[in-house]
C-alpha cells in the first residue's frame, strides 16, 4: 500500500485540517495508550474523552484534553457530547464471551458513518487492572516469545494497536466499513519502524 510508505507526509497533511476527535473508553488499557499516542503525534487540534467518570491526569501533555461525563444508560440525553468531532475512537472493547461475535460489527454498520474501521486484535499484550488469570499467563508467554520470533497472528502489543488506530485515521480510504485483523494492525501500527526513506 503506497500510502503507508508516506505515513509522515499523511500525518503532516492531516494536521493542517485542524480536526477534532473524541475517545470512548480512555480509562481502559487500549484507550489510555491511544490517548497517549494521539497527544504524542499532535494530529488533532481538539481532543475530548467521553466516559462514565472524570479522569485525573498529572502530566502537562494532558492539560488541554476536554472531558465529558455521560451516563451510558441514557446516551440519548448526551448526544451533544458526540457532536462537532471529525473522528471518533471507541475503545469499549470486550471479550468474545462477553460481547457476542459479530453483534458489534452489525450495530456499528447500522449507524451509517461516512467511514468506519473495526479493529479485531488477537490477544492484546498489556497490563490490565481487571484480573484475568489465563489471559495473564498467555500474555507472559506470548510476550517472551514475541521477542524471539514474529507472532503477529496470536498477539499485539497495546502500543502497536494504538499506533495503528491513529495511523489508520490519516490514511485515505474509499471503503465505507473496513475490518482490520491482527496482521493488518501490526502492519499499520509498525509503519514508523518499517517506513522507507
């Protein structure tokens, strides 16, 4: 994909448009990493996080992040929180056991966005606050193995996933709905490391 080789140029062009974004789920592992990556790249002139509670940040980089507290049981009453943004990131992921395979994709398609990308990572390598003993064991094993060999089909570091989400936002696409599997997430998320000069 030719666009991926020019990710830096795409980012610089994107910045010129003064776009705004919101993030749902910024308190979770993926959402935290995504917010960090968005602020690091400085792609958006306005960043809003939308969640159930206000988050506390000590770092100066977070001082201009807007926060909207909403009740997810009464989202219709908070529609204004979602308006006026060019890009939305939803990190309210769940396990297949909790979420039901395919249901989320169908619901998202029904919302009729101009463009929607659905990320389907394999095991996300991160430190979770929620205790999942089997997942913890798998993360430790795959984390060690990933240093010795490429295991892009089985896992993805949370930093790579977040970078893929941000990089994907600047890559032009004519697809209405796009589905990115784990290997695609690795390819897009590692562009900074693999791009040619």
